[in-house]
């Protein structure tokens, strides 16, 4: 091997072999130091370092890389019902564990199905917390044990259903988990008195609300289909799609050859396209009952009769809830608030409609006298 020549370097820079070796060693050490950053274990969290932590907040413990914040939420949806109090579980800890507690902030928000912007539910820092919108006065943090930042919501409403984000914020960094809150209830198709396929998306939403219900989610429709819902008219769902559930394949409902399932028209124009709607309702706080009268009522008389009985005429969503969740079984046709005439059968029998349980409808009679279904708050 011939000796290496360093003649290309200017005279002042000429290095002897020893100096070259030294430089080489330094370079290798530098490179290794650099590489060691890549050897840090990967966490699906974030690393602390001394830069981001404010002083006097347990920082001595977090001056090294690799402490992570862990936020835990349940993997399965929580099922409850309207009117219930619910705890959405969320806990955090540091791994490895820290001796001193750190100041953190908590933010609970609700994900929106039809937009990217979350809805604020509650924020908390230290002893202060604040809830927003219609969660005001209904939501608070549980804080039963260290690291417990579970959200308690009282008196659940139909539109409380959905996914909630629990966010723990430590300094500049944050970690979060999702809790899925589902309500038990009943899905029903709705067609207004004007007839079939008259509602755009916005009207569909409003129509369900007028029946003491909300527009159903796909998950709710799917669950109802699993439980046997079969309906051959397409209806809006909360995500802006139009679908219908078929348990018994037949020609006019997507074809005989198609397997049972949810048939989908996909996403439709929210203002220009018109369909029916699927509504969702959950347990009632009050009671639906049949009010009879020897002469029967017109619609206006039925409304008055319920009021005279310290109640109000029942809405369609209330009758469906009474049927499916409170087992109202009454073989008498009665007026409802929207001008339809229906009755609710749990145990099918002769002269009470088809052999399956269900809410029977006579549509929206223009004349004729019937009983009345009233709704009374408990
Ligand atoms: C919910 O909590 C409130 C306040 O603690 C209580 O008064 C109410 O009875 C609870 N409701 C139910 C359904 O448990």
C-alpha cells in the first residue's frame, strides 16, 4: 500500500496522519451521537424535553426524553338512554410515573358528523371549569381519583349521542382519546302529510325534531335493520346520505336477487333532493296513553281533550318510543299531533293489523273520528 499524499491541501492545512485519524474519530463519534437519537423508543405519544416545560412544575422529573403522557378511554361504545346520567370515562397518567403532579388542562369536545370543527363541551384548568352551549349546567368532570378526568353528563338528550374527544394538555403538547356514546332507542321512517319524498335534508332534520326525535344515524338504522326493520322508501340520515333497510329482498326494493341489507343512494344534495327521513327516539320521561271518549274526536277535539286531561297530544316519536321501549299495546286508532292516526301493537292478534308487532298507521285522514293518544310528563 502506498502512502497517501495530502498535497492537494494548501500548505497551512497540511495534516499529518495522526491528525487525520483524530479527525476521523471525531467524525465517527459525532455521527454515532446523531444516530443515537434514532434509537429512542417510539411512542404513540410525545416526548418531553426541558425546552417545553415551564419552571417549577415537576420539571426535574421530565428533563429527559421518553416520558410520555398516556390518555385512556374505553374502546367500546357506551350505551344508555335519554334522560339518563352518564359518565364518559377518561384517565391519564405519565409513563414512567412521575412523583410530582403537573398542571394540565382538560378539554372535552364533541365530534361533528357533518363538519370538521368539533363542538366544545367543557374545558378545565385546575379547579376552574366551564361548559358550553346546552352542556352548560349539565356537564362536569368526575375527578374521583388522580388522573380521572371523566366527563359526567346529566339528563341526556337525543342529540348528545356521538363521539366525544377527551384531550389532556400539558404545556404545548397534548394527547387525546375518543369515547363513543350511543343511545338505546327506536328508529322509525317518517313521511309528512304532503306525501312521499317531499323533504330535503334540512326539512328532514326539522321534521324529526317536530316528532320529539332526531334524524337517525347510519349506526342506528343499521342496528334497527339487524332487529328486523324493513322499509321500502328511501330516507335521509344524519350524515347526509339517503338509504333504506331491507330484510326481505323483493323486486321494487332493490331487486329480488340482491341480498338483504341497507340499500344506499349515497350522499344527496341537501337542498335540491327530496326523500323521506329516518328518525330516532329514545326512552320517554313521561307516558303515552290512549284517551277514549264515547263519541270519539276530530283532530282539534283530540288536542283539546288531551289538554283537558293535563297532557298534550302525543307525537309520532313518542308513540314509537311507547311501542318499542315502554311496550304500549293498544288496538285502538288514535290521533297524533301531526294529524296522523295510528296505534301500537306489541302482541299481534286478529283484527289488529299484520302478524308482526309494530306501529300501524291510517295515514292522515281528512275526516272521521278517532280516539286520541296523549303524552303526559311524569
Ligand atoms: C341524575 O343526577 C341527578 C343529580 O345527581 C339526580 O337528581 C337524578 O336523579 C339523576 N338521574 C337519573 C336518571 O339517575
